[in-house]
C-alpha cells in the first residue's frame, strides 16, 4: 500500500506540507466534501488566513464569507471557535495528543485521528467512506456498513493494519485507494495493489460489497421568501442565529409552506411572524431547487412591498436594509446566493426591479 501510495498519490496543497494547521483545516473541509471541490476553497482560505492566529482574530462574518459556497457552515463556525482556543490555550499550536485535540470544537474521532496521524505521525487509524469500502471488500465483510457494529469491526481492522512507522501515509494511502481505484462502482481492480488478497475480488463481489441498507427518503419542503425593498431601493436581509442550521449566514426572510397554504400567503405569514411586518406581494422573482444532506427544498422568492410595521428581528440575530450592490459583501447560503446574484445582475443592467 505504501509503495503504491508513494508512486500514485495525487498532489494536494495540504499534502506533505508538514503544517498541522493546514492539515487540520483540510480535514475539516474534506468532511462531506470531495477533494476537487474543497481544493479551491482551501487555497482561498489559506490566502486569507495563513496562520491559526490570523483565523482566530478574524470576524466570524469574514470567515463565513470566505467559506461561502462550501456548505455545512457549522464547520466554519466551529473551526473559527477552535482556532481561538488553540491560540488562547495551546500557544497557537494545534494539539498533538488525543485528549487536547478532541477538546476543539468540531473535532471528532475521525478528524482527530487524521490530524494526529498525518501531522504528528501518531498511530491512529482513520475510517471514512473510502476506508469502509476498501476494507470491507478486502476482508469480505458483507454486513450492513450503516450499522455501528460493522463500523466498529472495520475500525478494529484498520487499527490492526495501520503502519507503525508511517501511520499518516498509511491512512492517506487507504483513502486514496478508495477514491481512485476501489470506487463505489466499476472499481479498477486490475490496478489495485492489494487485489491478490481481496476477498471481494476473488469472489466476484465487488459490486455487492460494501452492503449498505437503503437510506431514508429525504423530505421535500417548499419554502417561501420575501425580497422586501424600501423607497431607497434597499433590500431587507436577516442574520440566522448561530445555534441553528446555516447559523451566521444572511438570508431573505421567509419559511416553510404549511399544508394547503398558498405560497404567497406563506410569505406574508412568515414575514409577519419573523419581522412583525405586513407585506403585499408584487410578483414572483425566482424559483429554484436545492438539496441539503437530509432534505430537499424548492425555494419560491417574491418581490414584496412593505404595507405596515417596522421590521424587527423576532427570529433572527439581526436585520439590515442594504443596497443591492452590497449583497456581494455578505455571506449567504447557496440557494439564497442565487437570488442575490440575480438581483445584482438586474440592478447592474439597470433593469426594472421596482415593485
């Protein structure tokens, strides 16, 4: 495995850098995100926050703005909070032991194992989706890999197999094999360095292993939001609470459609509940679909006119009236960002935006 890795590993900006901070950031970004997606964000993040001290002293809004588009924004908030702890409690050094590194917000067993092994050559085996696939095929494990007992079996196997001298490279080698050779479908077994002893290969079960029970169907919600503009052609935006999904990000106010409710009435009701204002609907602005990890949405955005009331942040941290061209300066979730881009393009082209 290590010989194969030395000859075939892909170049990555955090690989072989010897910098625990960069390795830590990369591992946080690679949670739920492919290497090719994470790489440009990693480069942008490092350009802005080249050291843990730079990250620690930054404003959360700035951190979220640099992270914008990568998703799973709690990762950015936790990383920012953890950087402050590293600076305050560990003299700016990413911890090199299990007890200390797992004190950091957002660092669980997988991330701790990855950072300690890759940055410090500590013998901690990592188990992610790629490792589960490689080892379940290699060992012929046919049990449901969604189950805790199966995951524990694979963790035990990884702990036993990991290299004494090069634990970090071994972990990366197994993950690299899963990403490039031992793929979910149509694995290129003829190129695999451990093919000879692979049970799934020898028994022609590479398509059956790993076995994963069907995931629950993701619910689909319809969300109505209001793009409320005032006489100064400013638009109203709201800041989501830090302890909620997409916390710390800005959005256009709105919410989930109730059963048998007309979408325009959803927008009116939500803006009344969230901001204590009454609005009239001018016209539809945009409709788009977006998928999150556990549910899907169809977002319905409407241009609205303020009829009564002064907006109050009843369910958000803060609200602001801002000029349309200022939308680029605020961190928005991906679905809302599509709305801001259309707004800014229309405004730049001096097309009709007035309600």
